[in-house]
C-alpha cells in the first residue's frame, strides 16, 4: 500500500531563471517550460493543482524565484526554497554531471522526492518588506563605508563631492531606520520579540530586527536547536574508538 501511495505522490522541481521557469513533475517525467511572468505562472499553477503534489522545490536564486513561490503559497501549494549547494551535491551523489535547465529541474524534483525537505511557512508580506528594508539598509551602510574610506585617501579637492554623497546616504539610512521602526511596531509578534531581544545589553533595534528577519524560528526552538541553526553548536567527530575534537560548522551564515 505504501508503494502505491508513493507512486501517486508528485514532487515538483523548478529551475528558475531570470526570464524562464523549467518545471519537472516526478515521477511523471512531465516537463514544462514557461516565461517567468505572472500570467504564465498562474497557468502552470492551474496545471499543478490538477495533480496530487506533495511538494514543490526550487532553489534560492536571488529573488527571481519570488513571483513563482509566493503565487504557489497563495494557491495553497506546498512550496519550499532550498540551498542550491545541497541540490548540486545531490546531483553529484547520483552521478548527474550534465547541466541544462531541464536536467536541473529534473534533479531538483528527484531531490524533493528523496530528501523530502521540510516545508516551512513563508514570511508574510509585512515581514518580507521588513527583510527587504534591512537588506537595503545594509547596502547603504556598505556604500557609506566605502565613501568614508575614500575620504581618507582621495585629494582634498574631492572631499566636497564625497561628503555630499555621504550626507545623502546617511539621510536615506535614517529614513529606512524610521520606516523599519514603524513597520515592526505594527506587527505584534515582531514587536514583542524585539522588546525581549533589546532587553539584552548591547542589542539594539536594528540587530534585533536582523535576528528576527534571518531567524524567524527564534522563540519556537530550544537553545540547542537555535545554536545548531546559527552554526555555533559544536559537532561530534567520532568514529569507532576515535574521539575527535568537536568544532562548530554549518549553520545559516
């Protein structure tokens, strides 16, 4: 009976490109290739809903997957975003060396069927906006640091130009920080957790927002699980009589 059940379960692999999505349904070996735009995404979601889909897996590709992923989530389809490195290692383990969009989608579908990555709830729209604002704030801070460094090495004739740009960057950083404060205050879960985090000496508002954005599991996992998630938990190195030194490794960088 379990074999029959497994045969009916469909795992979907999606290879995401800037302008194209390649989709493979495993074990049907059905391949679809569509433009990566809202209209065609809705059409393929209609096709997917006609099958007993167990999970839809796509790689993190720097936001190109967002339109498809959020459309699936809105349609109540089980979707999960995975680390591309894990898929590549899986491909090497099963001996797949060739690389095309269709082959990549097929490997992702097989990865979904064999590894069965956990389906986690996607961030709501408000949380996603907060995360995007944090990313943009970090980008502006990096730009400001670069300009400050240039101020130390460039001739005085260029200082006025650098200082003007620095003033503009700092103004934008302040505006983003103010917007972050307002958005966090509107989300009860974020507000409560942020108050707990900032009660710790040395933890400011921006750090607490970053922790909540990158680790939504805070407050839901115990301390050992969180330590392993972050990558600060010492991992065993033991085999037979060998007792190696435990070291921290992995984690969500």
